[in-house]
């Protein structure tokens, strides 16, 4: 999945990493999803646009699950509520109710940024 060779250097031009991460997570393959979501989030933070960041956070939140995932989803909501109502609705639509309920229970001792997505 190397679309960088197509000349797209901004994460908002072709948001394939977040979409691919969501597909992998839906299929139960978080080992493939985590690096894609993490790379997308890293690029979005470096790009510095709130809308791009807000669109990137939900994929990481869904991949991460538990308390850390909820923190990332909360950050997405706070980022998008003033930037893009449409993207806010999308972020809310892929929230924790889409995954298995057990994944969204806080992990014992969970805190801080998730290792794979921050």
C-alpha cells in the first residue's frame, strides 16, 4: 500500500492508512491495523491541521480499544466539534459500539497515550 510514490505527501490528500486500519480491525487483525493507524496519526500531528488530526484519531481509538481508545475518540470529538460537523458525525459513527464490547473495557493500569497510535 505505498501511495507515497504517487506524489501525495499530505495525510489529508489520500487517507488510505486510516481506512485500511479500520478494515484490518474489523477483520480482527490489529497487528496490521496498529502501525497504519499510528503512522496516519503521526503524519496528521506533523501536518498540524485540526481537521486532519480529528479524522485520524478515531482510527487509532478503534484500533487501540479500552481506556486509551476512548481517550483518542474523546480527543477526536474535541478536535472536530469546532472544525467539521460532518467529520464529527463520522467519528462518532465509528465509536466503541462498533467493536466487541470487551475491547472497550479499560485495561488495568491503562493511562497515557497508546503505544501504537501516539
